[in-house]
């Protein structure tokens, strides 16, 4: 289609050199580059070609992705008013602050009239013709149009990327537009907060999140991208493997829920959206478990989901038959391991050990020896006491720095030498 438009001279393409043929597109394995002049005519023709190609249902996933990307670009592309001569007031996005940047007429028949934005501008005063604006557009849209500043020196209208503060188009800003909803329900948001704060391993949190946002490769989701894939359930051969089926309706899933989750029976019709699965896990049915241990109920339910998905993958890729008993044992062992990891260890207070001085036999002398040290030196002390506990002598000595065990040994050796020097024959240490 693009080559045909090029032959009809409707689009120009691009040339690598003066005598080279014009190129309209280059296709790679996972990317496509289109070439044309940056004019409204070429852009319109390219858009129509893409629409026809995608509508024919013969496009590859890459082409269909381009079609989806167009929807994102429409959300953020808006004209910056110059002279208004190239802006069609009904079909072009040019009024920021309203839905889709396109104003609505007071009367539907007005859309049949071709009106340029320049027709609504008084060229002598460079201001809006208020009477016409108020007649043509709804009151809210008229107010938005009259608030658009008109350049004093006319210049060409320019298409800008409105989500970016500088009007620049980037992949990052498109991603923000794609994943930022203008209005969010506070209730599901609470579920996500509970999920990310839960005492789960990160891999388990990611699995529950992927299920909640429908980003898990069930056969139903894969069939949207790979039309010829077998959509039947890997575990029970049900015609369509959906998230609701694989986790709640499949006979293996029902048996595992009953065996591993206190006989819980799930009502699939209550799972209206995939976000309800997150709600079901993070706000489980009431139980008699203590409030501080309620998180273990959600953990056990999340582990059941994880084990169902694991059993499904083993059957799908390795033809391993799903077994409820072994799956239940896996859930139990993982549950105990995770609870142990996330339960704070209560340290028992250390028992206070008191040392009692024992007197020596009558007529003997007891030598109490101690050693202390720092980075630079060590010190010894020896106290001689009789059987009544009265101190007879006290000695102290500064020594070179050395390891603690060596310092204590040196202190004992010095105490023995002191006893020999003073003729003490009966003593203990």
C-alpha cells in the first residue's frame, strides 16, 4: 500500500542520495521505520494505510502494536497555535484542557462546515472573534478556546507532545501516558499498597501483581499475540485457559484450595475482574486467627496461587503430572520457611551470673589475679587475702601490649613469682 501511494506520488518517502530510489519504510525483526515528509498530507496518507492494513487482520504483531501506539499518541498530541491556518477546528487536536483536545459544536450540523482556527482570529487586533467562538462551540469549550494565547507575530502551527513540559516526544513520556489512568479507584489502590507491604517474598508479590493486572501468560493472553496457539487448559484440557479458570475453576485448583487452605471453597462468579483476585488474597475471608497473624492467611493463599501456576508450567513444558498431595507438601514447607524468615526472633534475656568469693583454708593465703589491656599496653593486679577475706597485700604492674590470653597467663606467672619471693608456701589462685 505504501509503494502504491509512492507510485501515485501521494507521498514522497526519503532518499539516501540524489539518484537513489525513495524509501517509504524499513522493516526489522522487531521494529519498523516509516519515511515521509513532515506534512499533514503525508501523515494522513500514512495513517490511512496503517488503518487499512490493521483492519484487514493480516498485519503482524508489530503492525498491530503500531496501531495501538497510535491510540497513545492521540492522547498526548496537540497543536500549538501559530497562525491557525493549518488547524481544522473539528478534526484536529488543538484546545488543551478539554477531552481529546477537540472542541464540540453547539449544533452537530456545524461540523459539516470547514473552519480553520485562523477564521476565528481577528488579524488586525490578533485576538479571538468572541461572537463566532461563542456561537460555534459549547460554553465550556468556548471558554477554553478564548483562553488560548494568540502570537502577536503569526507563525506556523506546530504539533507538540503535550504531556511533556517542553513539548518533546519521548518513550518515557509515552510510557507515563500509557500507564497513568486519569481516574483511579481508591479501593484497588489500597489492595496494591497492602500487597507491596505484605510479608511475602518479592517473587510472590510479583506473581500476584501480574495476575491482578492481567500480565501473566495464560493461554487466553497468549492467543491474542499468537493466534495459532492451543488455548486449552494445560491441566484439565478445558477449551479456554483463563486466569479465573486456571486458579479457581480447574479441578486441580479446586482440590488444592480445599487441601492446602483449610478446606476453602472459592466462588468463581465472585471474581468479576482480575483485580478481585488481589482483593481476595489481601483481604481473605474472616477466620479465628489472631489479628497479628492474619498476614499468614494471605500468605498461605498466595502460596496456593503460586503452586497452581508452578504445577501448570511443569505440565505445560515438562509434561509432569500435577499431584495435589505433593503440591500441598510444597506449600506447607514454603509456608513454614517464609513465616520463620519474617517472624522476629524473640531474644531471651541472659541469665545473670554472680560469682561468689570462696575463702582459702585456715592458714592459707588466696591470690586473686586479674589482667586488663588496651591497644597500647596491659596491666596486672594481684590481691592476697586470708580466710577472713581481709586484704594482706596488693600488687600492680604495667606490661607490654599482648593478647588477652597471654596477658592472663603472664599475670598468673607473676603472682606465683610474688608468692615465692615472699616465702608463701600455702596459697591458691
